[in-house]
């Protein structure tokens, strides 16, 4: 046949395929979420996340060291706390002697060159399990901002490089930026959970932290999965209030939102490859229903191809070893 264009010419060998590859993954793209818990010499696997563990601080430092050896240099830290340390106002969240802030200090002391991203939300510390203060079954927005601001300053004092407001309260980026700047933490960046959807894919994460809501759901503050234009409203607010990164969470079911924000804003776009996405691939791989490694790398590539320059993923360590 007289075909002028034959796209298969650029696929005929591995060398040519590598030469024309449009999207490339790097270990520098990854942020590895880590779970810290109280105790010493404790490594507790999250049953719904095969291969992922909660660590006491001493073993978490060993885990960070192994990841650094693989080239992973950025970590997002989340606390697993006993119910006795949770209350209505999440006061443990800004306790300088508490587990979370002490662990941030320990990581930065041992590994001063790594980037520590902290989580700003009340739910891991709240007796209600919600991201905001609860009154009469309602999540209060503006009073919650005061708690979030205290958390941000305390985390910056502990050594956080990036704070990650994951709460989805209105106005929190501007309030946190103001609180950080007034405390002379001008260099601490904010990675806004800009388009965080009320998703079914968060279940294993809540298992890891024992942080599920004690009543109701989070649909009054997390976004409706049916909406895309609403993400532009959230993004414009976060951009105007001083966010340094815009994040989409979850990643794979919302690649259109990743692309939308990438095409609209000249800020780094992050995507959170969440616990449920991880668990599906791991479970299917263990059952032999698909090639787990190939599915992992293909999924991460898809997130990068959609426009994410930063990927929070529980696959970070495993993917780094392959890369």
C-alpha cells in the first residue's frame, strides 16, 4: 500500500521508542506519604494497603533513609493517634511535644536535605473525625481556620518545608499564608488540596489513621465527583490566596481535572495517587489478575502525562527502585 505516514516506524525498536518517548517519570516527581504512630520499634502493616506500614518514629527514620538511598527526597507525614489524645478542637495538632511535631523535627535533624510536607487538617486529631470543628452536626468553617493557622505555624516551627492544607475549608489558604508570614515563615510553601473530591477511594487511608468520621460524611466540604468547573473556582481562590502548588485528589479518576488545572494555571500541579488506587492495583497484582509492576508504572505515567509535575503516591519507594 502507498502509505506516506507509517507511525509504526517510530515503534520498531526499543531504542527508537525511547528516543521519541514524550513523557518520562523520575524519582524527583514523587512524594511518599508516611504514617507515624506512638511507641518504639513498631512496624504495623495497614491491612488494606499491602506493603504499607505505620512506623514508630525510630523505624520511620530508617524508612526515610532507605528511600533517600533510592533518590526519594520528599515525604508527606500523617499521624496515627490514640483516641485518648483526640478532642473536639484538635489541640494535639499544635502540641510542640506531641508525636507529630517531634517526628517532623527528628526527620529534619537526621536528614536536613529532605523535604518534609506536613498535613493540615483536624481529622487525625479530632474526636469527631471531621476536618473542622463540629457544632450541632454542622462543620464550622471560620472557627476552624483558627485551628488550622495554629497547626501551620507549629509545623513550620518544627521544620516543615511545605504545609498541605487538606481540610477544604473556605479561605484557609489565605489565612494560613497570613499566619505563616506574620510568624516570619515566608519560605514555607503551601501545597493546597485544591480539588479534593468526596471520594470512595480514601478508605484504606482512613484505616491507616483510624480517622473516619464518627458521623455523616464529608460532602459539605469535599467536592462532588460530578463537578469539574467547580475545580476552577477552588483553584482560582487558592491561587489568589497564595498557594504555591495546586493539588488534585484522587488522581486516576480525575485526570481530566489534573489536565484542566495544568492548562489553566502556571503553578506546579500535584496529584495524589490515593490509598484506594494503590490498594486496587496491589490486590489485583497479588491475585495474578494483572501485572502489578506494569500497572503501577502505567498509572504513574498517566498521572504525569495528564500534567502533574508532583505525584504523591504510596508506590514511590517501589517505583523508585525500578527507575
